[in-house]
C-alpha cells in the first residue's frame, strides 16, 4: 500500500516515514517547498516527495491521487499563537482539511489517520488522568480547530463511509525536533542547556505535561493503520506527568551541571496539568510506549550535540 503523509518532512513525519518503510509500505510526502528534507529519504526509491501547500487544492488533489492511506500531520498554527488569529487557524486548518476530505472522497481513499492534540482539546481537566470521554473544552483556537476536524472526520464517515482514526497525542519529543519552532519544551530546554544558555520558564515550573518519545508516537500511528474496530479516538502518551521543574532536574542529571533558568509570568493558555489515560490504546490498539523517559532524553541530547 502507498501511504501519503501530509507534513511528512517534519519531526513526527520523518519518524513515521522510517517506521512505514521498515514495514514495507511505499511512502509519498507532501510538504512545503524548500523544506530541509531528512537526508536518508532524499534518494530513497520508495519515498516520493511532492512540494506543495496544504491549502492549495491542486497540490492536495495531486498528492492524494493513487494513495491508499493518508496520515494528516499538518497544522499551520501553534497553541500559543492560534488565539492571535483564530480566523487564519480555521481558514488553513479546518477549511484545508475539508478540501482534503473532498479529495479523499473523490479518490476513494481507504482510510485517514489524523493527529489531534491530547494536550489542548480537553481544556482544563476535571479529572486526571484524562480519558477520551472527558469533556472537550479547549481554551485555545488550536484545540478548537483540532476538535472541529475530528467532528468533520466523523461526519464524512457517516455521510460517505470514509474510515478514519484519530490519535490525540500528548507531547512527543526526540531526535530531529526543531528547537527554533518554539514548540517542544524538552528539545528547547536541552538545546539551551547544552549551549549553557538561560532557559525561560513560563510560571513557577509546576505546569505538568505527558511527555513521550517520538518513536512511540510513530508506532502508535502504525497501529492505527490496521485497526478496524468501532472506537476511532485514542489518547497517545506516556500516561505519566512531569512538571517543567522535573524536566529541568532530569536535564541537570543528564548533563552533570545545573542549568540556568529564569521564571516568567504564566501564560493564559497554559493548562496547569495534562496527563492522558492511555488504557484504551493499550487495550484496543495493542500499543504501549516502549522508550524509557531518561533513555529518550539521552538520545535527544546526543542528536542535538551532533546536529545543532
């Protein structure tokens, strides 16, 4: 089967591409022109690259044609910036996905796997860990758009029989994560620590998140490809919460010296704590995270030392 990865040239997409190739799938990638491509894929015979724009109907239609499975990894916004221009968030992400779904219907694609956000769709949690049945009350436009896309996927399933699976990811980290993107606390903190630069913490460092290695995110996406059950939404994470201060402590231990840090006023869109209940994915997808946190942290640091 041929799998199209929308956003396949990025952090998560490159790891997913590797995992799919290892399973024997053909891979097509749609990503932005002039994006620095992950080197091993540049001349790989089973990877087809299409330079294009997700909001360009012709580019999307070209990319979708001839594929069997679509992985939708693209987001044009970040949680912290989405509230500044909600209209842009909707126009590019929600409307863009509706055009994608029309292309999926036109080309009779077998299945679409969508990467949603376990960190934003639930809003401020009423219980920890957070189950998929938890109320969804996002406090940023990014989360609202992700949730809207989930709803449209279900609508197109009901109206047109399109199969889909939604993975609500926690906070993946690991090798090849871009530290310039201002997203991904672990990679950003590690990079600054290795450079002996000051790390900025929004709030008192108690904000707690569910961090897990990108290899486990890729393996969950592979599991979603073959899943045929009635449940279509799954939390994917570690099931363990770590505060920013705990992350800094782990980095201190890894590099052998205290990192420089400064604490700034908290941000309004930061949920105080977010830890996902991953039991449904364990039971129904037969998936569970394999990479120990400290080992993943060490791998990320090693990659940063050699590539930044």
